[in-house]
């Protein structure tokens, strides 16, 4: 699988960090596995109009973290994954989340409102079932 990067200029997160987060998320979700090749710097630049040095910085940080390794003339490859045994639960949880997103949109929430609601809920302390 080849990851497709995207940038959110409104996020407040540096572009190179957005690339790193996207690679890490793809690894954690099992979308990128050991041996998969990341897009070349040239491919990323052509797709999302980003400075090549920004892509190189992201790839270097991923390399320092031991997640990828460059092979000169061939590309940058995933050397390990971040997925764990919980990956089996992703399918059913994704279905529930998609159902929730549909309900939120039917209730009139736009993407920004949905994201704000999710983030505030995600960061709040979990309440025990009474």
C-alpha cells in the first residue's frame, strides 16, 4: 500500500509533523507494513505541492525513530510497524464510528464541529459506568 499524504493548513501543526503523524497512523492501523515503500520525495511534492526539504525532514525524523530506512536509488522503506494485537478490533470500531459520524452529520454538525466534539470528548476523563 502506498500512503497518500494530505496537509491541513488550518491544523496549526507543521507540515513535516503532519507527514510524520500520517505515516505513524498508517503504521498503527496496519495500512503500512514492514517492507512497504513510502512515496518518493518527488511524488509527494507533485501530489501536495510541498517543499522537498519538508518531506526530507519528515523522512529523516522517521528514520531516526527507527521506523523507516532509506535505500539509495530505490526509496524509503518501512522497517517496522506500530500495530498491535488490538488491530482486530479496528473493523467493528470503525463501523461504529462511521455510524456515529453519519448521526452527527444528520444532526447538522459540520466537519469542524465534529472534530471539536471528538477532540474534547477524547481528552476528557473517562466516566465509569454507574
